[in-house]
C-alpha cells in the first residue's frame, strides 16, 4: 500500500434528511437537508453539492500541477461543476458529473484542452470515479 499523504476525518449524524456534519479539525460544519427539488425542506447542503465543490477544487489543483509539469502558466482557472443524481431503475441511484473549465490565460484551445484531459488523468476524484460515473469535460462550455 502507498504511503498515506493525508486523511480527512468527518463525523455525520442524521444523514441527508435532517443531518449535521463536521470535520474533525472544525474547519467545516454543515447542516444537511434534502433539496427542495427533491421534495425536501432545503435550508442546508447535501452530498451532491459537497461532491461538486470537492471535485472542482481537486480538479483545479490537478490542472495547476499538470501545467507546472509542462512549464506552462495556467493562470486563473475557474471550474463550474454539476453533480446530477439519477435513478438507476432498481431503486438505486447514480451520479453524473460535468466539469466546465475556463482557462482565460491559455489562448490556444488545443493546449487548454490537453491540460484539462491531463488533469482528468491525475485528479484523485477523477481516478476514484473513473468507470463508475459519467464525467463530461467542457472547456468554456464546449465539449472537449
């Protein structure tokens, strides 16, 4: 087994219905609620929103690392992420993700697209989900 670089610890009670979660270091504390779009009360966050933020942040770091390795300046990167919850027909659910990346300082679309594809190969979220969920990569709103 590889050397562990970091472990995040969290504690959750009540689940997505009427739950509360916090990280062991106290830096993140959230109320969990079913979104209004799913018939819930809203008024809190949910696992899909947390996943969307985590994946986008992780992907941005992966993209910056890939750019540095190639001696390129990625500049300011913004990522709009969407995590969708889909029924699978047997009472279960699955996720689908769209990551829309903007690289304002990389003017060559081909280079920017290659950076996004390379980031998708090294991002821990991408590696954890590969083959399990559909992930669509966009660059400035257009598929790559």
